[in-house]
C-alpha cells in the first residue's frame, strides 16, 4: 500500500484530533502490544501510536518495525507520536475513524 501525498494530507487532517490509543514502551514490541495494535487498526483504521523512547533513532526503528509487522503505513511521525493507517473494508462504521469522519462531514 502506498498513499499519495493528497491521501496522506487527508489522513493527517482526520488524525489531527485523535489521541494515541497504543503506547510502545522501552520494553519494545510484545505479543500483547502486537495484538492491541492489530485490534486498533482493524477497528479504527487510522490510529495514533505513542512511542515512549527517548532516542530518535530508536523511535524511527520502532515505527518501521510496527509498520512492517502490521502491514500499516506510517502517515506521519512527529516527535514521539506516529499516525498509522491500514484500510479495513469490513471495519465497524461506529469505530472507524475514517468512516466516522466521512459520515460526519457529509462525504460518501
């Protein structure tokens, strides 16, 4: 999956007001964290992830690992927060950040 700049801009707009729902600590990626990331991406499609690591290179590597493990795409990384997106055509419209935004703003 490769998003265009226009698609990323639209996703950043939606993601701007989201709060992080997954936090990666210095303990790294555990099975529990992977399961929570999968659940969050399945339910919400667009999520913020907080990377609680102080070293910039470690944070970059962690985001790359999360993207590789989940099949998501990093839309934006600012400081310790990453915005990840993975489409789910069967996502619950009440949970999907994408569908809720589109329904709320009269799109579709």
